[in-house]
């Protein structure tokens, strides 16, 4: 393929041949019908065949014209070599096409000239003279069509590349989140396990170790997935909450209000866990009395909305937590890479107390 074209070569030749066959059929049929309707008398079969196959040189020259158009783009007015190359190519094709047509006229005599057609050189000169303007038009049309097709192909490649880069960015952000599943969470859990052992609460320590093992195993299993069913995401965050429940004991309570019908809806992997982590870190951990975390899901206008609420202290200013935890701004960038502008994120104080994070994404099922 020329220039790493994405179109299969056989397919390209098929469409090129099809286009010129259509042009030949139209031209041959039109000429014959118009002349007959005007009462002319010629060798109509020979005329139709001559007009139809007279387009063969242009069909064969089209790939060369397109290749030349890529080498010397017609939109570049300079240098002069661009004009010279195209003028020379157009002249060469015009000469070859007129010679081909003159040869067909001499061989098939479509005009029914008696006793025979004029000599080849006169037919050639006459065909070249009459077809020069047509040759310039056809050559320019091929160049323009090739430029448009190449521009569309370049745009398609750019879109594919942009999508690939967005996917890589999303994966990088996801991997950063995974690394953020927090050394401090892991250290806190290990410290809690050590504390349980020192207190002689061995069963609780074993339970926390098992829960931590399940949690980390699940995190590794979903390493390459950008989106997961909501049911799996809820199961994952529940493992996280089970660990935190052992750590905080009665100081932490949580509830899940996620309808079963949403379990197959696709959501970004590791969306809920960092939100719950922030809720515990900023709303529960610093309070002696602890608090509650509530996770809910709803659907409206083609959007799936997930909310994480904690009944801890309110924000002193809107967006206070945008730079804490995973960062609301980081979450926005990741969601933008996945959904463009078809998402929303909000962080609001609730009455009489507490903070709620709400994330809406397009509702799509697995």
C-alpha cells in the first residue's frame, strides 16, 4: 500500500474501476441517445463501444494522479515544481487518452465514414484539440477527490489516535488510583491488625487479614478494565467497607441503596472506593463518635447517578475537598477521557449536616 494507506488495495481498485465504468456507461449511452434523437446515422454499436472504452486511459492513470497529488499537494502554490509536475502529468495523460480514442476511431469507425476514417495522426490531433479542456477538468477533479479522501483519512487517523491517547490517559489515571489505594490505607489496616493481635482479638485480626486479601486480589484482577458492572463495583467497595468496619468497629456504619436492576450498568472501575475513602477520612475518622456513610444509585434521563454521603462536618467552602483524597479535579479528568462532556460531578453540603458527592455518567449496560 502507498503511504501506509488504511484502505485495502483490492478494495481501492474495485471502487476506482466502478467509478470509471459508471462514467463510461453514462457517457456512451448519452452520446448514442442524443445523436439518434437528432436523426443522425452512425454505427451505433461501434459508437457506444468506442465511447465506453475511451475512458480506459483515465482509469489506469488515476492511481498515478493520486500518488502525484500526495507527493505534490495541490493546495501548495509553491514551489513551481508542483505546478510543473501536475501540468506535465496532465499533458501526458491527455496525449495518451487522445491517442487511444483516435486509435479506436480508426479501428472501429464509429462515425461510419466512407470509405474509411482519416489517418491516425489527424484523428489524434483533432481528439487532443477537442479534449484538452476536458482533460484539465478531469485531472483537477481527480486531484480534488484524492485530496478530500486523504483529508478524511487523516482526520479519521487523528480521531483514532486521540481516542487511543485518551484511553492511555484514562488507564494511567486508573493505575495512579490503584497505586493510591493508598499506602496509608494499607498501613492503617496493618496497624489495626497489629492492634487487634495485641488486644488478643485474634478472630477479628484473622477476619481483617482475609478481607484485606480479598480486597487486594480483586484490585489486581480488574487491573486492565476501564469499566466494570456496577454490581462488581459495589461488591468491591463493600469489601473495602468491611475492612474499615473491623477497624472502626461501632464508630462506622454504612448503608447501600443500589437497586438490583442497575447491577449490569457500566461504571468506571474504582469510582466508588476513593469516594468512600474520602468520606471516611474527612467525615468519620476524625470524629470520636464516628458516623455513617451512605451509597446510593439512581437513574434519570439516560444518566446513572451515584452518590456517596457522610454525616460528618460540612465543608467550610464549596469544593474544599477538590484537592484532597483522589481530588475532584482528577476525577473530572478521568471521566472526561471516558465520556467527553456527558458526565457531571458535584460536591455539596447537606442539611442538617454532612457532605454528599454525586457522579452522573451515561447509563450503559454490559
